[in-house]
């Protein structure tokens, strides 16, 4: 029975609307690709910043008074400074990582992610230190005396073409009201163009989706004006186009010429799958 549940969980984590899903992409509640402004808005300015090569910034936030627990965000020097990697180190915290916490043992780690692809061992302060790396998951763990000391994820996914989800598939996920599944179809850089306003994430996914009812998520799930408003319609007429932006990429675009509110949905390929990147509304002048 336990094996069956584990298998079902693995299948659910591996596929979403027929696409390959690479995991993990969220740590300490923040998603890879979210902008630096989101981090600063939620937890303030960093305690320390280290500049790496190619103008890449690494911000450190101390989570305990004794500095034993911290989270570090590595940002790319591109528009918005998207998060490229997140590292969490130290003692147990409130936000779990796929059911795992700092201080858990290696057996629990194996039960969730299996055995690592590579293992590097060394002795540190007379303690056994091991670094486990899950290459296919873009995820590594530092263990000291067989307990988790540090977790790190990074945004480096091999781009392989996968068919974009249909409007019906996206709406089925929204209809499920499963916040976790809905979060997985939303881009960390999602922007909603509503009349003269641009609405985007204010905080981490953890806070904006699970802990507070924020405007971004409302524009997905609200049955009156969100994408969920399309669910009750028997037939949704739309056309799909491709939008090319030089030096950025190609974006599938669903256009709704007959809808009074929603004009288009733009998708972007991020962390191994297509996600909703933009939503554009029509507004009465």
C-alpha cells in the first residue's frame, strides 16, 4: 500500500497536463524565476550581499538571532533580477520542502527523492560531511552526520519541446481548486494587464497563494472575472498564435476574440513546462 501511494505521488510530481515536470522549483516558499522585488517586499533588505562573476548577486538573509539559519537568493543580472538559485541552511524552519525540513535524516530524504546522482564526502570539524546532488532535479543537499544541514535548488533546465497545454486543460486544473496544482501553471513572472493596471506577485508563492488572498491569485480563481469565469461557458472560441520576441523567445498566445473580459493568455516555457505568463483583459473606456 505504501509503495502504491509513493508511486502515485511520483507520477503526480512528474507530469502535469501531459508535460514533463522537473522538480523542485520552490524553496522557503519562493519560486525560481520570481523577481528580487518580491523577496525584498516580503522579507526586506538582505543582511549581506556578495557579488559573483558576471554581475550575479547573492543575497543572504539571517533567519535566527545567532545567525545559524539563513536563506540565500542568487539573482540573474537580467530584467527584474529573477531568482536563479535558493539555498536554505541551518536549523528547522516552519516552511517545509516537499515534507522535508532541515535537521531531518537521510532516510527521509531518500524516501521522497530517492538516492542522489553524485555524492561528495569530506570531514568537517571532525564530523562526517556529505553533499548529495540530484542532477536531474537541479537540487543538492548538504548532510552532516547523516542529517540535513542545507538545501539548494537552481534554475537550469534542459529545454526540450513539449506541446503547450490546451485552454481546456488549464481550466480543468483551475476547476480542481487545488492550490498546489494551480500554482504549477502560473509563471513566477506572471503579469496581469487589467485596464490600466499591471498586477503581479507581491510576495512568495507561499504567502500569496496559501497564506493570503492576493489579487494575482484572484484573477485566476475568481468565477466572476478571473480565468475561472471561462469554466461555466459551454464553448470557448479562441485561436492560438506564436509571438516572437527577439533575444527573448517564442510565446504561445491564446486569443479570445468573442470574450467580453479576457482578451488573451500568453504562455512561457519555464522550469521544464509551459506556464501562464500574461493575461490581458478588455476594459470599457
